[in-house]
């Protein structure tokens, strides 16, 4: 085999190598972003509920 001959195996280009990788990354980011948004909503909602409960408790004393 000399320097001008091509190798026996085909080296895939980055586009051929993993066509599903960007979709997986996007799906992962959407899932993690949704979970993070849900966590923030739960924390803010709980704090609001807690402050309302404390206000009602002291108002009824």
C-alpha cells in the first residue's frame, strides 16, 4: 500500500457519524428545562401558600 492509495475503511463525515445526536441533545435540554421550570413553579407556589397560611393563622388568633 503506497501513500496515494485510499484506506480500506471509509471514514464517515461528522454528518454521517451521528445524525441523531443533536435531536437527543435538544430532547434532553427540553426535558431538563421543563423539570427546572416545574421545580421553580412548585417552590414559588409553596412559598405563596405558606405565606397565605401564616397570614390566615395569625388573623384567626
